[in-house]
C-alpha cells in the first residue's frame, strides 16, 4: 500500500501520524508543515556510507516561536512522535540535517533567527537557533561593534547555536565554543521552559555574563544530547584586537610532527599563541589547489611519491602549521620573537608571514578563519576525490608530540587497507589535541562506500581500544561511539533521558541516547 | 532588541525569514514562461564552474531544442564563477530573485554541498539530485555510475539516460532512489527498455532492476544492493508499437540522437526530464539499470575520472 508520507516514525501508525500532522498544522499553519517528497528531499542528503533511506524524515516542521515549540512537544508526547531538532542543519560530514533514525520529524528552527542582543561593552550575544554566522557577522559590521566571531569552516552558512551544541570548534582565541557559551533557554520535553544559570532568576541581568548560577551547572547536558530544545543561546564574543598577525610554518618531513607539537604546547598553555593551532597535512591542504585525479588513478590510497609531487607543485609542507598572534602591536612583536625563536631552534621550520604567504589560497582561507571572517573554501575537500562521501573522524589525545606519529601511522594503515587517503590535521587546543581526518570516498562507488563504512568502523574500534575517545561523530556511528565510553556513562545518559523525556520524543539516537 | 528587517535580509542565508516576515521575492523576468508544456514555471540552467559545464550545457540545450523545436526557445543560462566557495551571498541574491523558477544545475561536490543547504534554507523543492562519476583506470568495477535521489518517479531521468548510454555500448549503471512513489502502478511498463531484462524483488516489489549483459544477482551486488537471487522476471510489456515517451514529446527518436560524450548525454537526460520529457510513472521506490558490455568508457576525451552533481530544483 502506498503511503502519503515518504516515511513514518517507528512504531507510529499512519492513522496516528495523520492526526499528529493535522495537529501540527493547527499550530504552525499548513505551509510550515512539510510532508511532500520535494520539500523533504533537501533534508535527506547525508555524506555517510549508509543508505539515505535510513535517515529519511517523515515530515519537517518550521517553528518560529517558543510557544509553538511547546505545543509541538505536547503533540509529540500525545502521539509518541519523535522529532529531530536542527538549527541551521549544517553539520556536514556528521549527518547534516537528516535525522538519526528513519521517520523522525525534523523540527527545523531556521526561521527562529532573531539576534536578540549584542552587548558591545560586555562582548556577548544572545541569539535564536536559526541565526547564521553570516547574519551575526553582518550585524556586527553594520553596527560597528568591534567584535569578532569564532566559527567553524562552514562559517557563513552555519550558526553558533548548532555548532556549539554539538561542541564544534573555531579558529580564533574563542575557538573552544562551548567554553564561551553563557546561558541557554531550553524547552523541555514536558513543555516547560528552562533558562539555565542566572537566566532562572527574575530580574537578573547577568544571564550572559555569569555562567554558573546556583546549584548544578546544567548547560552541558544540553550539548550533544537530546534532553531539550535550545531556543535561546548566549555566548561571548572576542573584542577586535588592535593587531592581528597570522602565519604559517611549513615542515618537510612527517616525523617533524613530534617537534611541532612539543614546540606549540608551551606556547599554547602560556597563551603566547592564543588560538587553536592547526597542523594540516599536505593532503588536507591540497584540495584547495589540486584534485586527486591530477596525480593518481587506479585503486589504493595515494602513494607518497604523489604527495611529494603535490607539495612541490603547490608549495606546501608535508605539515603546514597555521596560527596567529592577537593583541597590541607591541604584544604581537614580543610574542612573534618568542614564536620565531621557538620554531627556529631546530632549523627545520620554514616560517612564512602573512606578506610572504599572501598569494597562497590555503593560507588565505586559514587566515580568514583565524580572524573570524567568512569563507567556505574548506569545502574544496569534497572535490579531492569526488563522489560526495565524507565522514569526520575526530579522536582526542593529550597535546604531546609522542601522541602524533602513532596516531597518524595507525590512521594511514587503516585507511590504506581500504584504499583511502589520509586527509588529516592535528589541532592543538589548550591541553588537548584533536586529530581530525576527513574520510573522503566516492559514494557512487558501492565497493568504496562499503570500504569506507568498514574503514570508519575499524578506526573507531582501534582508536577507542587505545584510549583515544571520539569527541564527535556522524549519526550512523553514534551508538558505537557511545559504547566506547563505557556502560556507566551510557546508563547515566539513559537515566537522565527517562527523567527529562519519558516518552522519548526528542531526537532518539542522538549521541546514542534513547 | 529585535533585529531589523534589513539586516535580516542582508545577512541571512536562511530564506525562511523572508517567508516568515512576508517579504515578497523579486521575480526575474525570463522569456520562457509559456514555453514548456504550457507551464508557467520559468527554467534556467545553472552552470557551477566545473570543467564539465560545457559538455553538460550542450546536452541540455539539445534537449531544449528538441523539445521546443515546435515552440522555439533555448534554455537561459547562468554561469557561476567561484561564488559558492568564495562569495555565497551572490547565490543568495540569485535565489532570492528566483520566483516560480526551475533551476537545472551542474556543480562539483564541494559547491553541491553548499548549494543543497541553500536550497533547503530557501525552502526550495528538490526534484532530483544526481551524483555522476566516471572512474579512470581500474578504480571501480563499474567505471560509469549515476546515482539519483529523486522526489518521485515523475522526475526520473534514469530510463532516458539508460537509453542514451546504451548507444555507446560502454558499461554503466544507474541507480535511482525515489522518496515518494508514483501513484500509478504500471507493472514496470514504462520503465522497460529494449535490450534489458526486467526484474522486481519478490519480497520488495517496489524495487526494480533492469539488466543487460549481467545477471540480476550480479547486478545487485555491483550496485551495492543486498545480493539476492529472489528476483522475479517481469516480461517486458513494451511492444515495439509503443512509442518512447521522448519520441512522443519531441518527434525525435533517441536512436537518432548522438552525443559526443556521456556528460552531454547526462545533460540531455536531466534537462529533458526537467522539462517534462521522458518522465515515467513507474511505481517503485528504487530502480536500477545495469549495462555491461565489457567495454569501458575510453579516456580519449579526458572525461574519465570526473565527478559532478546535477540538481533540478523549484524555488
């Protein structure tokens, strides 16, 4: 029998779903309840090596107010209809806008895109979930507020709420985004509206300036979770520094990564380099300048000789270290001396200033990201191999040189086993280090798609066995990653879920929580 | 403090705002409003600055010419430079000025990732999204691959493309996944194709497979479907007196069409379907055409090892 819906929520009859849709329409109006295949198709594209059918929504709801969301959760509770919340839905490579499970209703909050407050003096913003970085960037420029944003690589089209709630990162000194979050408004599954921290206190004006409030700190449980729907979000902005000096340091040998990280760590911890330092492998940077097919054809991962040729042709290091200094000119001059002395000691580093690297498109987009400007250049990664497959593999380690080569060797070995390339970078945080690898594959090639799935699965297995936890993952592998953090944490997550969302209507499956 | 309407429009990459605030979009004057099948929808070709634009556009214009040979008209074309990666606001402006417009686009995968997001933000209707690849060397067991996600079989270009590609007798497969089934059950009548044997999966009759030169078991493995021997043969109900849909529409049999390369043929099929030619009412959720002759596509045009994405969207 042909259904009028392209999918149905698990365990919900078409009759009950009809009733739920009818009620949604009463709340939102017909035009804001999407059920046709043509309307829902843009929500379905994922880059994961699984059938998109596994992540097909049954409907999408376009809410504009908190009151509408309260009514929506009431309907969902009545009919046991699960919803998958997205703000701008730009979690590309992590599942994008598609729900974790087939048949979930997407609650799309893009129309809730009011910038509620930007305080120039205290340097904070309060926004709704649909606000994009581009929107906020333009607002700040237009009002000459002298504030900088920190955003991930999809900058313009993504937004601060979704990125921070998924614990995404950026490239300015405010790049650890959740660290700079301050105050949320959350619609709970029972329809109550919670304001976290100082937001719960009547007449307080400190919601966006004091994070902790009184009692247990709750904001964290609304990140990478499905315990509530964040409808307002506060975060701190960086005052525009008087001076800014981005730079790149190139190294020619893979084993130099040990020295690089050992050099960076004290500079990061002491604050000499205040932003997360990216150490990008040549193959991570190459797509800005070249395509894989320019250098290699046939099966298997790209050979070292081709990588060296790419480095030569496009003036890349095997490692390309991107960082910046911020502050007054005097501060920058002092810190520049410290940085150049530290990196110059071994004689292996080639330090390039902004002027020397000005014509390099890879440097140009990195410099933009480090000063909070809009750029989408990193999307050229998807053209490296072509075919539309991408999964971010993101294990975390200590920021030590000794953690690098063994991770890289293991990653390359597993990727090579499946014929895939190492498009990786290390990002040195305050004390941690992210190892970010874009597992790129051709989704039109069934063999390669199958290989990519097995490869990613093996990467997760092998890294977790060695104690490298994955900090963020696509929806196809959320359960597996949740499992690697052990039964007690999973049990606590489940206990919280049952307490806050007994009917399991909010994004079941998010981070493996049901 | 509420944001001003102006900054909303200027900064926004989320088109829903326009609808929410009731701001009318700008209608672009395009001369094709009465051209296609009496439709009032305008059509434009959007070339996304790929090395394959020219070939795709050539096929697209051929389709337009054939279809409109008795109506006059060519497909207006908008060429992007590098805006999607460097200046996405330009595309926002373009989409904002589109009203009642059907865009047929070709892009690389980097741009397509962004464009897909924009289509959703503008609450556009995505009729079909195709990913097209031709591997060089021995990269893949099947060097030429087309995978479509299509709203319904009505917007399916697969059968038409299959009929075009068989003429060159090079290996290919086409897989189509339909989000919504067409309401007409025509027992595969419309999708059968000369030279192909047709099957449906016994336990999932909405899964259709058309094979030439390969068994259904092997074909299902090659295209990444669950290997099954449980395929039920469907006798082709296409008799020679029935006229190909495109023939009916254009007066041109596909046998008389010749394309320089597979990209041109793809452009033809995508645009022809977007214009209403060759559409079928095959009631299925998934469909594939697998053609194996043992001949790989020659790389003498420099067109192997290439990938691109095609879109048909209504905004």
